[in-house]
């Protein structure tokens, strides 16, 4: 009987003694943005190859990376206070991403937590170091606690400066940049990409396009300026905002955008409200022929006081002008991706793989070349459905 | 010791389904996509059809032997000594699959939720909870399965519908673009995910409406196959082929990367992990009960309550044996496939042949 009385006590001490994963919320610091820069020793990548895998003290201080973590000042939050807080930062010089976490922990009184991060800024300088980028991407993919839905942006200059930047409209930079990204439904030249989407694209063939951001020091302005094109984990070049908008139309992903033609010396804006894209693929002797059919629908915005565009003929004429100018423009953008980057951001590769499997099997190994030599034809059909409330 | 017949149609269906679908679903799309690319759904259907045949075989065996318990069937057909060996191998197979499943489960839990909680602690807690349910008896277990079925599949359905937003279903193309040999390999790799239906040895003798059993068997197997097909297609549509093969647990990462703008739920892990607990727990507790029941009959142990304690240390030790996650999957693929081939294909066929030839009608007595 005595045993039966003691048993619950014994069990209690076994089952209730441990609370390994207890973290009080006020001991936690929620990292909201991560900026990755090259460190002092970034040029020494070659030297690192001389370190043998079994050498002791591998943790010597090699400062390959400089990682900046931004986190909101939680003391500014609370009932009756504002919904957002300004940011504070920790920077860490490290040889790897995990080392950066360790270094940042040394400087932090709180438990750093990465599950709520919203923004990843990668310095463009770093994008030129293929090996280091591969290390970083592997880390980002392997970490289970990292938020895979954060936005990725490539920045000109040092990412640290961007994270420390105080924007006019918001209290912190990740709110600001995320807001900008959400605006992609209103502005065509923004092509937002999440970490998950980027990793998926990179795993496919090492190519990706990441929105690019520049920092105007005189005006104290951040702005999105097109995309950075990555090929085989290395920065290959840029597309400017107009080309980015075109690319987005070619991808069939555009939600809202604007195009313009000049008529009698006055601009006529065309707001794209709906977009349909069709790809048709033919092949002959290993050469690829691609037909991209783009169907645009939208409204005209503003012309010239006193002049009318309500005539059916005028509208048809405008539509024709748009068809012609846009087709040429799109073809040019395709040409750039073919000859300059030989990266295919439009999705022709996926299309061929999915719908022409037999042809794909024959060109799988020399796809870059096939794409480079492919003949791409773009036809555009524009429909101006609305002209506003005057004639 | 024929139990009274109390399992209704839904009890049978839900018990088979919840036992077969376990931790395998975490990694299911990975191996499949590695082997056959975008044709995973097709291979799943083949595997499902084969499993359905094997399950039907179990039904025939049990019916031929007058709906006796598994050990009685073995004993009557093979005699005492051979029956004991077969029973031990069969129990070992069950213990093995639930123990390794438990390790997978605790690794996943440790990775996403309980970062610092020791694996041993998670295992012990799981086993104790399992014993509690096993001790309550078979009818309680079946009731539990019936409730768990809804707890599992309603939220998953909800999650899948939400995940479909932003998924690119053209990733399923091209179809039938593989060599026939690859399909065979795919079937070999995936058929293990269906194991768990051996619980039918326990369920069928206690089923109320014996005539309806074949229909229910087919229904439950269709359900399981469709579930796996949906999971495979979803992870192909959300990631692509390469990424799906690269991820250790595509299903979990898939749910993690669901993002619904403007909703109040942003990070799903907590909710999803709670769901997976039930997914694994049903597999575990049913397998555990089946093993305990066979041990009870084979070694004339008084009660399931006692035989479940005998098995406890084995589960714990097997679960802790693999050094790391890759070894865990290596062991479960290697040993699991040989053991399951014996237990689920060779053994039922042997029993069927022996009882057809030797006894012409199987055993009538009970032990």
C-alpha cells in the first residue's frame, strides 16, 4: 500500500520537473529584418580552402560575413501605444550565418528568435561570391525555425545601412519595404519574391530574379529599381524598372501596371487591368520557336484637353499603336534575357519541360544554349475598355 | 476467447485509415518525387491497389479460419513452435515500425517546436500515453479511432484548401514520362507508407457486419491512397520537383510556407504539430495494441495490460537506436521493407495455402 502512495509522487517528479523549452516572451527578441554583407575577410575565400577538415580550432575569427539583425523595440509597444515600433540593431561579424547568430547572441541580453523575420536584405557585393552565396542559401533552407515567407531584396551598397535607415512613412524599414512590395499590385515595376520562392527557383537551376533596391544618400530615399538577375548563384546583371514591368507582363503575373504611347505629341496612358498570357512552343532540328501571346485589357487615362478619344476609330488606332510598340518592347526584353543573361525568367523552360517532355529530354543538358538560340515571337492584343467619364 | 462483436462499419473504416496514415506522410512526397518525378500520384494509386489486395488477403485468411484471432490462426495452421516464431517476427515488425515512426515524430517535434526537450523524454511521454489507452481496452481504442478520424482529417482538409492558393498545379505535368522500372522502384519505396492495415487481423474478428467488410476495406484503401495522392500533388504544386526531393519533410515545410495575407493566423507550426501528434499517436497506439494482443495470446499472458508493459522497453530501445536522421531513414527503409514483405505478403499467403490444403476450412476451435 505504501508503494501505491509513493508512486504518484515519484511520477510527478519525473514528469513535472523539466520545462526545457520555456521562454518568457519578455526575454525574447523578435528579429524582424536580416541584412547580410560581406565582411573584412571576404576576399580570403581561397585561403579557407587550405584549411584541412580535421584541423583544430577551426573557429578562428575569420570575418567573411557581416550580418545585421534588426528587431523592434518592444518597449514602444503595448496597450494604448502605437502599433509599430522603431527598430534596434545588432551586427555581428562572422564566418558563417550560424556563427553570426552565435556572435549576435553574445551581444544580446535576450533570446533571439527568427520565426517572425519579415525581410532579408542581401548586399549585391556579396552576390558576386558564388561559394559564399551557396553557403548562405543552404543555411536559409536548412533552418527549420526561419520564416520562409519573408521578402528577399538585393541592395546596392551595404545592407547594414538599409536596415539602419529610418524611413519617413513608417517607423522601421521592414514595414516600409514590405509595404512597397505589397504595392506591386499597383506598380508594375516591383516584382516581390519570398524566401521560399527564391529557394525553389534556385534549387531548380541556380537562377533567380530578386528585386533590387537603391539608396539615395543625398535625398535620404530608398527606392526599388528593377531586379537583379542571378545565374548559377552569381549576380549576372540588372533589369531596369521598365524592363522589369515588361518581364512581369511576359510572365503573366502582372496585376496592375501602366504603359504609354504618344499621340500628336501628348502621352496617352493605358492602365492594364487584366492580362492573359499564352505560350506556344514549336521545335525543329533542335531549334526552339516560342510564340508568346499577350492579351491586355484596361482603360485609357488622360489625353489632351479638348481632344476626344471616344471615336471607335481613335481607340482602334490607339490599340494598334500599343500592340505594335509593346510587341517590340517585349521582344527586346526577351532578347536581353537571352543574349546578356541566358537566364530564362519567363518560364519557357518550365513550359517546355511540362508540355513538351520528349523535346525537353533531348535539350535538357544544353538548355542555356537552346534558349539563347531560340526564336521568340511576341504578339500583343490590347483592348481599351474604358476611357474615363469624358469623351 | 472470441471477443464480442462490437465494431461497426465506421469503426472498421476509421481504424484502418488512422492506423495506416502515420508519420510516413511527412516524408512521403520526397522519395516518391526523387524516383518518379511528377508521376508520384500514379505510383501512389498503384501502391494503394496492391495494398488493397494485401488487405483483402488478410480478410480471406481470417474468414477462412472462422474469424479467429491472429495467434489462434497461426497456432492452428503451423503448430505451437512455428506459430510462436511467426508471431514474434510479426510483433517485431509492428514494434519496429511504430518505434522508428516514434523517432521520426520526436525528431520533427524537436526540430520545430520543442528545441531543447530531450528526445528520451518525448519518447517516454508518448509511450506512457499509449499504454494508458492500450490498458483501457479494445473497444475504447476503436472509439478513440472514430473520434480521431475527424480530428485529423477535418483540419487537414481545411489546410489543404488554403494551401491550394498560390500553388501551381501545372507542376504535375508532364505525365507518364518515366521508365517502367522507375515506377516499380517507386511502388517499392511507397508501399511501406501504407503498412498499418495489419490492424485488420484484430478488427475483422470483432466486426459486427461481416458481409460488409470487403466493401469497407476497399473504401478505406481508396481513402488512404487519395490522401497520399493529394499530399504528393500539393507538395509538387507548392514546391517543384527538385525542391521536394531536397526537403527532408516536404509535407511539414509545405504547411509552414502557407501564407494567407490578412489573416490572423500567421505561423502554423503550433497548430499543425498538434495535428501531427494525433496522426502519429493513432498509428502508434493501434500498432501497440495489436502487438500486445498477439503477445498476450502467444505467451498466455493474463491480460493486455501486462503484455503492453513487456513491449515497452523494446519500443524505447529501438526508437533510440538510430544515431541520426539519415540513419533512421536508412534503417527503416532496409529492415522495414524485408520485415513488411514477410509479415504482410509471405505470411498471409502461407497461412492461406496451409489452411486451404491441410485443413480444408481452417480452424474451428479456439485456443
